[in-house]
């Protein structure tokens, strides 16, 4: 299949530098497969990051760290476009135009604006309010067909579709109408918090023992798994309702080792949590070791990373300008 026949996938990731085991098992581990089947565009969205105050040196460092982690997880810059959002001016330019085609009521209904406003009461800025429009620009610039999203982002996809349909309705077809990409059965895993297995694993968890970071050292990973919440019934079986903590650990172990859950249950039949939890920790240590080590090596090779994001931005700029030029012409701007 030629590149023109392939559908386009766009994904943007915040440059927190803190990708978790949940991010990896739930989505990122499938990205190398997707790049064989789709035209993939992956962006580190540093412009989104500044809706909350950032330490500038830390933001620069974490932006490169996320880029390095993506490459370490198997993304090939020769097969996917990898770039930094602020290096492609069309993102901000299209966002302004789309702001003028987004209704105030639509933007005010975004639940993440309400959540973030509550968390950052001293900095409820306009960017925090309008960042879903920038997200729409991110997606629509590349004539994106599919956007890998979790359920918590589906509202943003719907807003993007509404904006695109409104613009297309006024000016004729301009944007591809994107759809959310949800993993097929068996592809995506919902990994839960180690400290509260009723909640999804998240880097924003106030309890650092609840999540595993891709860059955590082996001793940190082992400590967190040894502290993982289980229950008082020392049986290692899959029962998400009755035994959520144990079930979460069983799923993680199966995914980390390539075994089925049934095989994992058999392996630990008759054994206690004192043996089970360290075994899960060791499996995750070995799963993440090559990712962490490769990331560390890449971060030492600044010239290579600069080559990747520079060439990625050139490719992204070419695609983005085609869309932006079409938009500018349709709204009536004089050609530059």
C-alpha cells in the first residue's frame, strides 16, 4: 500500500517527561506496529504545556526526554514523523482561525478546563480555556483520519469534529473529519494504580507508589511493586471485581512476559503475595530496562535528537502549510 492510500494517525503527547507503564502497555507499545500500517505523525505538544506554569530548563529537558522515549519504544523517524509542536508555526496560526469558528459555549463545556481551573485557581488563563481549539488545529492540520485517544479525551475529538464540520459547511470540504482510534481487543490494556486499583494508573497520582515511570530505576520499580495493594485473601486469581489489586498485577505480569493471564495464574497457584509481587516487579524491570537504557543513550546524543526533530519539523511543516494555505485562501486572506 502506498503512503497516499494509507490513513493518517496523529498523536500529541505532553512533554512532562513522565510516561508511565500504563501509557506504554495501553498504547505506546502498539505504535511501532501502527507505523507499518498508517502514515503516523507524533508531536511533543510543548505549546499545550504552558497553559500551566513551567520551569523553562525543565520543559526543554522533558521535551527531549519524551522524544527520546518514543524512539526508544520503537518509533522509527524514517517511518513516522516525530517533531516538536512549537517548531511548526501553522499550529498556532490555524488555532487562531479555528477560534473564530468555535462557539464560546462549546469551549466552556470542556470538562478538562473545569478540572484544570479548579487545580490552578491562581492561573486560569485564556490558553487554558482555548487549548482544545489548539488541539483541534493539531489534528486537522495533517488531514488526520484517526486519533488514538482514551475515553477522557473523546470530548475533545467531538469538538474537533464539530469545528471541522462547521468550517467545511461554510467553505466546502477543507478538513478530513477525524475519528477516535480505539485499540482492537487485546491491543490496549487499562493498567490501574498500584496504590488504588480502582483508578487508572496516572502520573498525576499524588501517591508516587501508584505509578511506574518508564525511566524509574530497577530498585524503585521493585519497591513500588512490593508496596502494591492486594487484599487479605492470599489467592492469585483474576477477579477484577473481588480482587482488583491482584487482577491488575496479573495483567501487568502477563503483558510484561508475553504470557496469558491463565498461564500466569497457573504459575503462581499456591504461592503467596510475598513471592508474587516481586516476580511482577522483576518482569517489569526487564521489560523497561532496554527502553530506559536506550533513552539515556539518546539523551547523550543531542546531535541525533536535533536531527530527528529538525527533519520531523520540516516534514510536518510541508504538510501543515498545505492545509493552512487552503484555509487562508477560503477565509479570504491575501496570499503571501
